[in-house]
C-alpha cells in the first residue's frame, strides 16, 4: 500500500513537471 502511494506521488510529480514545461514553452 505504501509503495503504491509513492508511485502515485511520482506520477503526479511527473505530470506537474510536464505542465510546467508546457507553460514555459508557451
């Protein structure tokens, strides 16, 4: 269960980074 939480957190982090990169490129 704890491992899943870490995975979900990582997914969210990567998604946020992608959003930031898109905003910077805009």
